C-alpha cells in the first residue's frame, strides 16, 4: 500500500494539530457555521434550564472544519469535563464499558471517526444512549447470567467524516445532528486575524485574504498555512505580512491561487490530458497519479467536488469546466453533450 503523500493542504496532517492554543475557548470566539452555533446555543440553554445533559450530538463534515473543537466547546459551555477517544481506538467491548463506567454525571464523551467503530462495540452503545444501561454477561459464579449496569447521564458527541458509513440504528439514536460545511473566505480571514494575534504575527487584511483564498475553506489548513507564511517571513526578515508576502510564500509551498497543490493539479491534468476528458474510474485514476484510491476519495475529492473542479458521473470521474479554466485550457465539446449536468 502506498503511503499518503504529506501535503500542506491536507486537513488530516497531525504534526501541528496537537497545539490547541489556536482553538476558541468559547462559542463567542467560534467563527463560522452561524446556523450550527445559533441552534447549539438554544439546545444547551434548554438543557441547562432543565438541569439535564445535552442530548447526544452527531457532527459530520470533511476533516478540519471544527468537529473536535465543537465537542470541547460543548463541554466548556456546559461546565463539565470531556473524555475524548476515537472509533478505531475502541477495539473491544470491554474498552467501551470501562470508558462508560469512568464517566461522571453530565460529562461529555467525544468519539472521533465514530463510523469506524466495530459493529460489536457499536451495539453496546444502543441501550446506553437510550436507557443509560448495559448488560454484562457473567459465565461463572453464583451470579452468572446477565447483570445490568447503570451509567451516569452523559452527552455523547460523535464526529464523522463519512456520515453515509454510519449505521442507521446508531444514527437514529442521536438527538441533534449537525452538518459542517466549508467556510466562507471572510470567515477564514477572521479566523486568521485571531490566530495571527495569538501567534504574535502582524498580518494586514490583504495578507489574511490571500491565505483565506488558498486554504480550501478549511480552518485547520488556514492555520497551518499561516504558520508556514510566518516561517518564510521571519527567515526573510519581513515584519508585516501582506498579500504579496503571503502569496510569494504560498507559491513556494506549491499552493496555487485556488488552494490546489501538486497532487490536485496532477489529478486534473491526468483527467484532461491522459484520459482526454473521458470518464475515469477511481482505481484507474488513483493508479495514474500513484496514490491509494482511499486517499483520493477521502482527502482530495471532497474539496475538488465542492469547489467545482471535479464531477462524478455514472461512468466515472471527469474534470469539470472550472478545471479547464484553471489550467488555461479550452472547454472540450464532449462536456456539453453529457445529459443532466449543469455548469
């Protein structure tokens, strides 16, 4: 299996994500997703008035949009602690049972990539989410048989990048469902201004706008690119970052004006030149660009589809008209002949 290529525009790179100093400490500092934030405020206030934990919450969306941040903000706003884990980390049912038993009243249990839990572990959550109880089977001793255990009232916050992979029984047990979308450039610019202040950088509005336009609508990528721009500026002896300084640094990183990097451009160029604009299957396209199909589908495609560079048709992937425009190529006639496609 080919290892994923490290990319500055990948929302899943983790080497700097352990630095949580740039995360908002309260909902008042959270920028973007206005409808989600407004509704979440109502739900939390109602739970506080009833002196109950917040209903179980499922947050879905592409990587880097703030799902983990929202989980920590829920705990902070409700005045409780958060216990964080991930779906792949809960390998056995006993792992989940130990975690549930350790929860205090009204605490938040955050499970990232919840769709990757095994079905056996997932089924334990069903009665816990509904009745705050689970049955443990004892095979020895005078008390052998099913023994019911109670857990303290809690809020389960699940995060997933693939909502469609979540089973219907588990999804239906969440009382609140939020879908996060890519951020608008003005929201990203506001995030960058705040992050620049925390990092001790002097960035003017044009510099924030330049970075915001190249970070694929993702705050995690925006903060990562801001750090890299800071590196270039410091080494070059530049005190104030403007659009020219930011643009020059991002060009050196290989991130173009639309936020595409070398792998993205390789995908589009393969579709346009090697396959001459014809539909291509995922496995064939992955082989052409020397990447794993899963990496293309989960990391590259979401933004390329959302930004209008890529199309999925019944016969395979195709470069969209914006891709031809971005590459400076004329639009081929075969795109206009495809039924059911709107440009």
